């Protein structure tokens, strides 16, 4: 009897505590940086598309949509990379790589997250729904890019920027030229921070045969990142000019430029720990730019 109760307790504990904790780790609930880097440009677009006054409905749809799609994306990525992650220091303890979450469970989590995100999109309009279908394709394709091309960061840029035209579509039932300028600007930003992120794993990626812009650029990585950083700031300046943003925005832009310069300092000797710190620093860049848009409208 006691043994039966113990087995029952262990089963309940696994269902009510162990598995939820593993699923939380699976979707990176304990590491929100990826979600935040996807959220900031979506909020930039949402505020500019609505002249600083997005509806509560759109705010909920896009904040929750970002969280759900990013969560689904990382599970897809871990599922595809399950045979590589265990050989990379940074990823070797992920739930799928260690076998603590099965492939079937991962697929079920992806399905729940994906359906939930799609139900949110259905509360908007037809154009936004159509754009969301392309977003799904980007999410599914991205994990394979590091196997076949040295430019997976470009594909991530498309995936992490697609919320921008969707935000304009949901707000205005169209995608004006300014939306595509913001899209291109964010593509530059993704190239910056994800190349820095790839510098963290460069040695492991070379060893197991994966590709990245960090490997492609080799010793020119810091220089090219610096050039893209200048282009990024220039594009943000152009956005301010075209949308009539006030002085506060340009002050925020100056602060963002200071942070980007600091990132150059961090990646100077290319040590993985400092490169990862530079990558994380981009959260503040996104927040500062968003604050500048909010206060500059």
C-alpha cells in the first residue's frame, strides 16, 4: 500500500511539477532575452502605426503573439538541432538534448503554442492572417539554415522582423513603405546581435560543422559588425525623420549608439563570455529606442 502511494505521489509530482518546469525551460521562460529582442521592434511598429495609441486589443495580440511564436520557434529549433546541441557547451543541457523532454512532447508543445498564436491572429484582419502564414514558414525553415548556408542570421532577421509588417497590417489594413524601412532597419539589428551571439559558439560550430556569419566573416567580424551598426543608427535616424519624431527620440538614438559602441569594446578580444554579454546588451538598445519612440510621438 505504501509503495503504491509512493508511486502515485511520484507520478503526480512529475505531472504537476517536474514536467511544467521542463516545459518552462524548453520555451526559455527562464531566459527571456530572445522574446524581448523580438518584442521591441514589434512594439516600435505598433506605436508608429497607431501614432502612439495602439488599442488594448492589438497590444494584447502582439505581445502574447510574440511570446507564443518565439516559444514555438525555440522548441522547433531545439527539435531540429537535438543531435548537435549536446556537443555545444552552451546548449548541452537543454531538455530535448538531454532526453528529459521527448520528441513527441516537443511536437505537442509546438502545436499548442502555434494554435494559440493563430487564434490570436484570427481576431485581427485577413491581411494579417495571410502574413502570419509566411511567419510560420520562416519559423520552420530557420533551424535548417545553419546547416546549408553561412547566413542563418539573415533568415533569423526575416523571422524576427516579420512582426513589423504584421503590426502595420493589423493597425491600418495595409503595409506602407515606412513599415518596410523599419523592417530593413531591424534586419540590420538582428545581423548585429545574432552575429555577436554566433561568436559565442564559433569554436563549437566549427568543430561540429555548423555555419554562421561569425564563421563567414572570420577576422573581419568586428569591422563588419561596426559597419552594420553605423548603418543601423543611420536607418533609425531616417525613421525619425520620416515619422516626425521629436527631440527625445534622437536623444534615445544617441544613447543607443553609445551602447553599440560599448558592444564593440566587449567583443574586442572575442572571448565567449564578453560576446554573450554584448549580445544581452541589445535588450537595452531595443528598450531605449522604444522609449524614444513613445516619448517622441
